[in-house]
C-alpha cells in the first residue's frame, strides 16, 4: 500500500512538472551591455605579460583535485597589474574531517578574457604593418 501511495505521489509530481511552461525573453545586446569601450594599448599591456608553464602541487593539495601534468598559463600576480578584471578569487570547498569542510581560496586568471585583447593587439600591429609598408613604398619611389 505504501508503494502505491509513493508511486501515485511521484506520478503527480511528474505530471505537474511536465505542465511547466517556460517563455524566453530576447534582450537586445545594446541594452544588455553598457559602458562599451574600445580596447586600446593592448600590445603594450600584452608585452608585460609572461606566459609560463607550471604544474600544480597535486600531492600537497590533493584535496583540491587540481589538474595533473604540465599547464600553460599566467601567474595571477603578473596579470593583475595589467588586467585586474581578469584575475578572480577562486574557491574550492573540500572535506576536512567527519562532517566538516573548509574552503580554499586562491587567485586564478580568466585566460579566455585575453582573446579580445589579443584581437585588439593583432589589429594594432596590422595597422602598424600597413603604415610601414606605405613608408617603404614611398621611400622606394623617392630613391628611383
């Protein structure tokens, strides 16, 4: 008898969940993103970054379940002065005994946020290349 009551309650829950309707709202990007500005001097900022390879100390910090093996990235302390918004405080909750947990906090770099800066730097460099090409062309024309 208990099984039938549970089964009936479960079926009622499933039926009520299946009648749930969801409506989507399309938000215009111009409304969503405010204070939009161009990225400038990206090449100068990027020149100050030092890409590194590193390994997490997975033995000492086994409880954090960090990825093993060689990693590619940046030290947060190197990125912070140039791009402070790209550095965030990551936190991981881990068990530290029976019915007890702790939180480990450390700085991480949001490396995906570097992509727009890299595109801006490529555009800056391309503009400089075009300018230099034109200067070379002018110098060649004058020497003839």
